[in-house]
């Protein structure tokens, strides 16, 4: 994602529709690698939580500010959601959720 943008429901659904097209009915986890600073409209998580084969979301952050914003986001999603500082750890967690 580009720096300083706001992820709204339309943009989030564009991303997740691509995931749904790729995975069809298979369960999947989404890993966001946040190297740029951007915001997410918390209402996005209500919509994403209703996607049946979307099972979990991991966020890889590189700053303390990024880590603190995920604490707020976690309150809005009804799926497993966790922040990491390592992509490897995020992948490991996501695979555990999917099994």
C-alpha cells in the first residue's frame, strides 16, 4: 500500500476479492506487510469478518507506532488477528491457524 492512504471498504474488498478469486472456497489467511504508514478504516473489519473462507489476519510491522495501531484494529475484527515484527513468524502463525 502507498504511504499515507486510507484503506476503505472498497479498496479492502478489491484486495480480498482477488484473494477469493485465487483461493476459491479454500480457507486462507491474509498477511499485511506494513513497511509504509497508512490507515485502515475500522469498519473494513466488519465486512472482512463475514468472508467465510478468510480465516485470519497477520500484520508485520516495523515500528512501535505500527504495533500500537494494530492493537486498536484487533478490537474490530472477529477473526484471529495478530501483529508480528517478523514475516517468518507471521507465516508460521497463519499456517497454524489454517491447520
